[in-house]
C-alpha cells in the first residue's frame, strides 16, 4: 500500500511486515526511511477523522521536552492521502517514541521490581512532575484530553513521559468552533459529575481532566494505590470504584469516612509531603462538589518540584528517598511490614538478586544519582531503544516496550568462541582472554 504526505506529496510505502500494532480504528506502521515517525492508517477513514485531524494540526503544540530531544506529546505532524493531490485523508504521521513502557509498569510495585528494580521513589516523583508538565502544555492551549487513564501514558526508565492516543483528545476547531469530542473513558478515572453519562454526548472540560490527573499522580506516589481504594466497613459486596467516586468516599479525607478505611497494604498517606496531601484533599474532597477547586496541572507541577527538593535519603538504603518531614524512613518500615520485600531495593541487592546479564542491563539504564543540572529540572535525557508505536492510538494487551537484550555482549562472546573452534590455536585462546577482559571492565 502506498500513501502520500499531504504537505509535500512524498510517496510512502506501507508494508504489512512493518505493522507495529493493530487496533479498533486502524494500523500503525513503521517507516524505515523516516525512523523518527510512524504512520497510523484508519481501517475505514471517515470525514470526521479528517476534520478532527485538520483541527489538531491548526494547534501549535510546542513540546515541553523538545530541548531534550524527547517527545512528550505524540501529536500528529502531517496527513496521509490516497494519492498526490487527493483530498481524501486515510491517516496521519506522528512521532515515534522509543524505550518506553506503560506508566502502570512503574507505579505497580510488582512490575517495577521485575522490570526496572532501580527506578526509585525520586524518579516516581519526577515522573509525576513530567506528567503534570505535559498536561499543563495541552491545557494552556485549551485542549482537553478527555480519556485520562494509565493506558495512554508511557514512561521511560529515566522518568520522561509521553502522552499517546492523541487523536482521541477533545479538540475545538479554531475556525468553526466545532468541538470534536472524546467518546471514551474509564469509570475509575472519571470525575463524579460525569459518572454514568455518555461521553459521546457531552463536552468535557479541563476540570474533568484534572480529576483523572490527580488519580494518576496518587498512584505514582502511593505504590499504585487508587485514591478511592479502601477497606469497606459496610455490609454486602464492596461498591466499585465508580460508585465510591460518585459518593465522594475518599478514605483520606480530613473528616474520615465511616464506610471506608485506608487499605493496610497501602503506604501511609501521611508520608507524602504536607503540601501534596493538601492538594489531593483539595481535589477529591473540596473538588467533589465544586470541580473548579481542583488543583491545576501547573499547581501540581510546582508542588511536585518543591516536594522533590525536600526529599531526604535513608541512611540504610540510598535508594530510599522520602519527604523530610518523616521522622523515620517509611520505605524501611514498609519493607518490614511486607516481610522483607523492599519496594526500592538497593543497587547491591539488585546485583545479588538478579541474574548477571539482567542486572547489567538494569544498571545501564539508570539516570545519574544526582540530577542537579538544568536539564534534570524538567526531565532526564531520554534513551534510544526499540520503538513500539502501537501504543499511539492502538490498544494492545502486550507490554509495549520490552527492554532490548544486550546484543553486543552476545555477539562478542559467541564470536570469540567460534574463532577458537576454527583456529584451535593459542592465538584464539589469547584473543578470547582479551575479549573477556574488555567485557569485564565495562561500566555498569
């Protein structure tokens, strides 16, 4: 299949063996001639697709991480038409993101320990800050995400964030004022005033986004705990999250809710900085009746940056970072509570507990221990890795960005072994010794 770029007429070949993902609306293709882009092609292009995409391209979305060479908002960059001069839009081009995983991988303790064990609490805090920054960028332009949830947010191993599935955002046409709605949403991220409503029939607002944003920030800072999780004290089956949200049953409210108690397995809410505690209560308690009181993305960004400056380091485990108002390390206490399972194991523990090859790969992806540079103020340098653009507008049940294997080590060692077998001489033995010496001196 061949399509043309609308802006310059360039012909683009889309081959079946280059499909990165398939979703309900379309397919995503890799583009070898343009490795920094991917193409999304609709199964059944409709006039609404074209109209919305043209409205999106009218917005000058300046990526807040562009100085770092990172894409934090996977916004369309061009339209694809069936042939040069055609007015029929079949899809669009967007940036290709690399080396990233769903945000769930990082805020869920089990998956984080399995895939990125050295992604510490400081980086969770930085992830939260970078997420707020990306959302703020859109809100300043009047763009509403609509379907704010964990499946359209990707995170790198150095805490950079990318918002994907952007063609589902709610967009207002600058010329006609027509609003292209976001027709989908997850109940557990939906604010109380929208629970039970049809998203196809309502215009969303920034205040609605702010509810979902606060839920994601809470999960990042509270080990994946949903803010409306709690131990049900009533009779019968515990209500679903959406019922608790609609009722305003926030277990950490200033006036404790009788129906719910915080889950014993969750970190203590009091370990968060007092400022962050206040913002969560402002969103889920004060904002329950008055959505306009929910903290903005800018306020979250500023308070998360402030909280990061007030982190202290545990004397026993330098991977334990926590707010300095705590008298004792909450992560040491949590480790003891969990029977010795440390949510943020030390580097030495990771070295000893993981196979050598996996340990080296994990350490190699870590950001610097002391990100004091100006770049660290907005996000650490992104790593290049294998891309999986299927996340950009295409749903998938598989991990989107599996960590690449250290191919250089495999090739180097196997090459030496073959060389010895072929030559069968002392020269081969000496060469393999030198190779092993070089690999053993590789920095972690």
